[in-house]
């Protein structure tokens, strides 16, 4: 006879096995919910949309094309001169294309410099907007551009905002001799870099971010899974015209590409060329005073020029800013 208080107990190992079996299912559910969260759509940001809308595009060159690293036709605008003193390759900022660099390109061209302003892949007339194959593709495209077009030496690479972040990373790892100087215009280095203003700045107004999706994709990529990297993770505060003609969103790969990245300090410390940073004192995105300390380890020297009263977009459009950039380039090609 079995005592009432000695009934057989369920095996703990069975319950534990069930719990362990549920863990990956729960994780997959959580990741799925995070991936399903699209970036928000911010309101149009006047401080960026309006200045570029007012920019004169008189004399804008028609698009030329070159084969990217995978053979795809990519676009750029060519500003030729006879007997060029040197050349400048221009990289635009987030969501934009080569048109945004037109005022600066003309100022450089008037100084006897050949200028090429690229539509970076995923922008303008260079492939599907908002998408690239992987975070290193833009840098490989830039190498393909140099190999195909051979801009005259000495050669300077110049980038604005997110294009400045890309320019910095590329210059730190570019083949020797590709560029002799680097000019960065209010460069976006990394979201938590000292130069990036915080949540109360224009940065939060310019981008709608899907943080859950970004976290999920980082986890998946750390596990070697990049299947979902074409999902949009950023949306930009473009006006109606920009939504139709520019790049309104970035996928995960393009977001990773349009910046220097978490290894920015190492990239600066390994720059094989001099660098000149220009930034407006009134820039709502970048903290001008942070750049000198950040670039103190640049082995070929770094110069930071703050431009009084200028905001972010004005760095490409203001006569005083374009003159300062021309001077910075001229000093590097002499």
C-alpha cells in the first residue's frame, strides 16, 4: 500500500528540457518582432531641405558613368579643366546625391582643379536607392572609380557629413598613392563620437531610427546571418521633392557604410595623408570643438577650421565656406 504523501513526482529533467527547448523559440519570436519594427518617418527638416532647394544648379554637368566594383554602372558629375593643377573627388552626405556638391565643385573648378562629384551607390543614379550589398562596397566602388577615371595628381578626397565619415575610413585604408590629402566637411564619425551632438540636436530630427531592428540585425550579423540586411533602418526628414528624388531611407548595410564606424580612433591614427576638418560653429549636427582632440593622433597632421555662424548645410553653400574649402585643398596640392 502506497502512502498518500508519497505519490510519484514528475521528473525535473523533463521540465528543464522543455524550458530549454522553448528558449530558442522565444528568442526567434523576439528577434522577429524587432525586425518587424520599421523606422519612423520624421517631419521634413527645414534646416537641410530649404538651403539645398535654393541652391542654383546653373551649369550642372550631365551625369557620366563608370563601372563599380561589381561592374554595375554608377554615376558621377565631371567638372573638367584644361591643364589641371590637381583633382578633387567629392562625396555627398546622407540621402543626397552629387547635385548637393555643385556649388563647391564649381568653386574648386574655378581654381583650376578637376572635380568629380559622385552619386554614391544607393543614391542618385547609382543603383537601387537605399540599398548596397555590404558595408564595404562604397569603398570598393571608390577604388574602382579611381582605377577607371584616373583623376590627375595630386589628388584630394573631400567628403561632407556622412560622406566625410566614409571618406575618413576609406582614406585610412586606401591603396598608397590614391590620395595625397583629405578634407572633411563636418564629418559624421559615429553616433557616439564626441563630435556628434546628442538627442536634443538636429540629428534626432533628421533621422527616424528603428533601434529594435538595428539591435536585431547586429545580433544576427554577429552570428553570421546577413539575410535581412536589406531592411530599412533609417528614414530621413526629406520634403516631398526629396522623397521622390533623393534617398529617403537606408538599409542596414548602407547605414553601416555612411560613417567611419566604431574604429574611428584607429583610422585617424593610421591616416597616411594630412587632413583638414572644416565645420560651422553653428552646426546643429556636429560639435565643432570636439574635432581637435579627436584628430590629435593623425600622423601627417590635422588642422581644424571652425567657421563662425555657419550651420550644417551652409558648409557647402556659403561663399565663405566654399572659399575656406578651396584654400584647404590648395594647401594640399602645392
